């Protein structure tokens, strides 16, 4: 079998994350993994604790390169989310992928045999197409980083529990699954043909094995403080593996 691991929403470099510790805890799993999918919001550029965007982009690229070198047997697929879709990072990813054989990146989604991976920010509004998603992600393309006092206030919101409950109310599973399928039909007709499992993040609401309209949906949770992280393993028949992406 083809062994894979998918996780999302580490939000590395944000003050509110314990993603570093969570990723380090996966070492034994990664030693036996053949495909690691970082399914969006791996990095958080606007909320970075580093002095500026340029240093954070450089640090993010260096972190990815180190992971790729530490696990040379593992193909690493970076799928972008709204927090890490910044044009400067995209340029850095392109350069990194060109010199790192076991690293690739995808702006919107990745399909491997009967599994499909996307960040999930396409669920923000009903009927989102490519233009709508690009417009939504543009909000995170500023070179300015958020002030420390605002990040501290955001941390208190997390501790209050509001940020746990709200996503569950706004994005119930059935509505979320419906919007994901609608988005994929608009931006990549036919991409779900033969797909069994759809993995996404964004809502920070972990679950697995939610069945809707012939597909199993799985959410990978979040590496932010006071949230639940949901690393998911997947297996695919090696003879059936074929990779396609946006």
C-alpha cells in the first residue's frame, strides 16, 4: 500500500500555535510515510512573531527544505490555504520546488488516486468559483503584519472557547461538504470522478468519515492553542496511484 499522512492549519510562526511541537511529535510516522500533504495554512504570515514578512517567508522556505532533507523518502505536497497563499511565498515555493526533488506545491487542490486534498477556504460563501476564491485570499496578501497586542487579544478569544463553537455553528458538516463539491464542480469539472475521500481543513473542526453524496469527508483540525489537531493517515493501492492537481 501507498502510505500517506495529511495535516493542515499548523499556522507556524503565529503566536497562537503549538504546531512546532505537534509536527515534531510525528517523527516516527514520517519515517514510514511516502506522501506528506500539508493541506493549507501551514504558515501564518500576517500573524507572524518574526519582524516582517520577508523574514517569515525565508524561514518558511527553510523549514520546508529541512523537512524534505530529513525525510528524503517522503514526497511532500504543499497545498496553499488563505493564510499562506501570499505571492511572495508562492515565488519562494517555486524556487524551492525546482531544487528539491521530493517537494511540490499546489495552489488549490491535489488529487492522488481516489483521494482529493484542498484547504477548504472555498466554503466561505456559497457558489465560490476561482475568481471568488482568489478575491477572498487577496485579503491575506498584505505585507504588513498584525500588531502584537492584537495577537494577544486573539489568544484570549481562543481561551474563551468562542473560536471553538462558532465554526461548528457556521460550518456544519453537511453544508461544508455541499459547498466543497459545488466549488470543485465549478473550478475543476470531473476532478471528483473516482474519488472516495476528500480531506480539508480551514474550519479547525476535526472529524473523519462523514459521508455525503458518495464521498467520505475528513477534517484535519488545527495546530492552534486550545484547538484539536487531527492528523489523518491514508492508504492507497500503489498500483492505482496517479497524481493530478490544479
